[in-house]
C-alpha cells in the first residue's frame, strides 16, 4: 500500500493503472476509520482491481462553530486498517494541496442541499460537492462508494454526477451499526457514557416507525410526531430535525408511498448525530 499526499503523484498512479486497463474503486473519508468505512472499502476491493481511499478532513464543509479543529484524527491507525483491508493507495493531501492560495471555485447542487442537514448547516453541502468533485477529477474512479448513513449526501452526489455527466457510478452501501443499533460514526467518540446510552433512542425510534408503516400507517405527519415524541422522551436528546421525504429527490410528502427516507439529526450534549432508514411500500 502506498501513501500519497500530492495531487500530481496521485494522478500519475491513476494514469498508469488506467493504462493497464484496471478498474478503479474509490472511498472518500475524513479518516478516523471505523467498520462503516471498512465496509465500503471491502466492497470496493471486491468490485475493482485497484482501490483508493482518501483521508482528508475537508474544512469547507464545516461551519464556523463546528468541530473542524477537534475532529478525531489518527493517521497511523487509519493506515494500518486500510492496508489490512487491501487498499492500494491512501491519498492524504494537505489543506494547502487541495485548496491552494487564491482558490475560488466551488460546486453547488441547488434545492436539495437547503433542507434536512443543509438547513442547519448552511454551506455544508457546497463544501462536500466541491471536495468530492475535486477528488473524482484526481482519482477518476469507475465506482465510488458511500454509506447510506449520509443519505442526503449520497442523493446530492448522485445528482451532481448526473447533472455534470461524470463517467462514474456511485454505489450506496448499507448503514453499519453497533450491536445496540447506534449507527457507526467517527463522532460517536465525542459521546460520554450517559449520552452514548441515550443515543440508541435514534435507531430504536426509526425501527419502530418502520414497523408502524409496515402495519399500515401512511400519514407522514403522524410518523414524524411519533419520532419526535419518542426521541423527546430522552432527557439528553435535543432534536435538530425529523423528516419524512421521498427517497429519490428528497421532496416533502404528506403520504407514504413508494420509496421514502425517514431522516433525523439529534444532539446529545455537543455531539450532533444523524440516522435514517429507507422504507419501501
């Protein structure tokens, strides 16, 4: 496994492997790898001849009062996990490498980035789409793998790929959960023991809402209210949003039909967690 920190070296490696006819898989991460990330890596290694993982804590997707500086980092551990998983190259550029002096170009997907997480994190998705667009241009993957936990992000990136006629496929992989149901996230390390116990209310509530739908409930407002009441029963939980939207375009809906996304964001202390489920009816 190689560790690369410059764009030019990364491009040269990609050019060489493409010339040999190899298929390239890509997993974009901000590091502090966990089983969720590794599930994406495993899928890429399985599907492709050559797998690249990026480790880059992207400053442009963090707001002024968010956790960029304290975001968990452990490069040595990440490299060990990546190598064990069969990664061929880890691309870990500096901020200056990705955003050199006088950098002025950004990518913005409109409308669907202003709701859900975009409503409480203005500018977040502009940062995501910009850095992912840059990474796609540098790594030129045939397939890129993203987790369902960041459901809105996946939908936004798929829209970007379609609209900008990019020559790659985005593959969505299932949420990986802890034994008690909590969705795996690098930010879980911020939780103290009491917050960690409280946080399982998220998956528990989502699974119960899914069961209500299976039993015939179709009213979105009732599902949202059920989730708010359930999560609100946890004293440490502070709800950011709970929404039921269409599963493909994130449109606001009143009745559950076809593919729908039930998404939520909740704070426990200073830690903001997201979770979701897709339901087909």
